[in-house]
C-alpha cells in the first residue's frame, strides 16, 4: 500500500493525495517519509562537498535532517495558516503533513549526490538530475497542497510559495549553522 502511494506521488496522481489526506493513520508515516528522505538527501548532498571526514559527514547529515524536518513543519504551518486565514480553506495541519509528506518523496533524488564523492566527473552528469528532481518535488508540493486545500491554482501557488520561502529561510540558517559547526569542528580537531 505504501509503495503504491509513493508511486502515485512520483506520478503526480491527485487521488493518492486525496487518499492520504483522509487517512489519519498516515500522519506518522508522512513524518517518517520526511525524515528518512531528508536524511538520504543530506547524505547525498554532503558526500561530494567539503566534509572532511566520515564523522563530520554523518553529524552534518543528522543536523541537516533535523533542520529539514523543522523547515517542513514550519512550511506546513505557514501553508495551513495562509490557506485557512486568507483563502478560507478547510484543512487541518495533519492533513497538510500527510499530503506534503508524501510529496516529499521526490527529495530522495538528492541521494544521487553521493556519486559526486566517487568521481567529480559524475557531478556534471548528476547535477541536471538533481535540479530536475528539485523542480519535480516543488511541483509535487503544488499538487499536494491543491488537493489538501481545494483552492484554485493561483491561490495554491501563492500559498506554496509562501511556505517555500520558509523552507529557504530555514535552509539558509541550517547552512550557516552547519558551516559554523564545520569551522568549529575543524578548529577543535586542529587544536588537539
């Protein structure tokens, strides 16, 4: 059943989003999807970067995952607030978590970044796939929010963009914190 829902999310089937919106038992599964996919995404994106060792890679991926989950929660809150207060949508926070959580499966494509650690030549090949995956993930958010909020497309786009701005802010803060952590970590290791 979960694999059918994930396949439905990858193929933008609106009925799958409608199904999970109504399935209260899917809420915890949606959070697990967000966390696991985020961890895989973080592992992929940090693998080819400036991480100096295995421990830094794992710690960075865990911290990045925590920030991503917080960003997801804040985005769902903002989308819920905007949808309900401005556009009078009838939706709960948990309904949004279920639909957006399922839409987040697209972030698993970020795991391909791990190929950059194997060979820098592969970065040229996987970068377009990563960009395409990010765009398709954003489209999945539009479909998920449209299904959950039952708004017109323009209202849906405005609502998702506001939620996505929150995600970008949290990602910027996460990048700052992780870079400070990397500098502090390198400085501590150098001092020892």
